[in-house]
C-alpha cells in the first residue's frame, strides 16, 4: 500500500514523499479501513518536524483522522454489540497515526458513522476536531448554555468547530481572526462578535461585549495574559495549541481575583479506552447537531494524495478557512 513518509529533518513540506509499505496488522477489536480521505491537521506538521512524536505503539505514519470503507473486522467480544459495524460500511474515525495511507488499523470503538448528506471528504474532517473541541470546550471548559466563549484563530478547523459547537450548546461566541476577509465567514457560522486582530487588540471589544466565561485558545504566547483580562469571574481558559509558544508570563493575582481556572489537554496521548469514551460522548451529544444541520461541513480544500506537500504548505500558511483533506 502507499504511505506518506518523511525524509531528512522534515522542516519543510518538501520532505514528504509517497512510498510503499506492508498492510497494517490488525488484532481483536480492530478494523482494517480502506482510506478514501484523510484529514490534515496541525499535529501532522509538528510530527513531520520532529516536534510531536507518536505515542508508544502508534503508527509512525502521519494522519489522525480518516474516512473510508471497512475492509475487514476482527471482533472483540468484551466491547459489546452496541455498535454493529460490518464489512463495506462507510465510516469516519479517529486514529492514533497512520491516516496518510491506503489502509489503516483502527480500534473499532473509535469509528463514527458518516452523517447523512456529508461526503467522505467532509466526514474525514470531523473526528479529530469534534473530539478535541468537545473534550476541551464542553468537558474541560465546562461550558453551559447562556455563557460566552472566546475562541482564537476561528478560521482554523478547531476554531470554526468551536464556533458551531458553542452555538449548538446554547452559548454566545466571541471569535478572533486575522484579516477582514475571514470575518464574514465566521459571522455566517454563528459568531456573535468577530474581531480582526490585524486592526485591533481583542481585549477591549471582548470586555465590552461582556467578557468570556470560557476561552479556547490555540495561540498561547502573549495571548495568555490578555485572555485572563477577558475572563469573567470563575472563568476557564482551555489551552489546545501554542502557535506563539508555550512559555508565557501571567499575573497570578488576576487569576486569584477572578477565581480563574487555566487548563488544557492533548487528545492523542489519551488511552484507547478514554478515546472510546469520548467517541461515544460525541456520538450522543454532538452527532444530533450535525444531523440537524446546526453543525455544518467545514471543508476548505481537498488535495490529491500526491499533493501532500502542497496540503502541508497550505495549512501552514494560515490562509485556510476550515479543514484541509487528502483524497486517496
């Protein structure tokens, strides 16, 4: 089968190339999926650069979310029969690596049905972002209906999903983007206030809107101290990225005064059991909003598999609005 491999130090997208490899070996509880589409995500770029190594036992091949057709199934009786997948089913799934390949091994508990009316390309952009946003916004952030979310980088896959999921769960949304051309798109997704950080600082307008109860941040760096200024009493900052660096300086007195919580998480290092729990939660609480149309496809651009380097370059440019996907 074809896979994407990395040559050299991986610092540039040109280091990606397609080569041949053996089919993955499956065990009890696994399915072998014939991949039709694979999502391209920021962690893939970091792994390519050697900054985000795969966990022990995971495939070293890039790719964390896929859509495709179940080729074979190896049942695991202890998993139960609440989800009865069969050979030939078209599904999307979270994977621990190996998505940039013709075939990938997947824990059967990590499969999700492709929403009716969604193409496989659109569905391939769902699992990683849905699970990440649900885990961090709803679980870690404790978002409640009537609260306000501040989300940075709203044109990204995570940012755009945060806008939609927050609105679906009954919250108001303040979103930041870079560039006026993205403001209309984010407003159309449902954001109540969109701030162009190329023309103004976000703190004053966010506070004038009423402040934030939850901040979902992929930026870090100098944004962290500003996020604290935007927080309402007992507000929560949830860190899911560090585009401006992981080293930050904050005023702990403000954290104490506001009874603020600063937290964050990564999805990939979680155990298979924990990911299965999250998949079940997302299917129960998020999929109905997808089926109703409240959460819509976020697909920006599809690249053919041989164009994987161009896909990385495009995502790394920051000019995307939504998700980037490879078509195999």
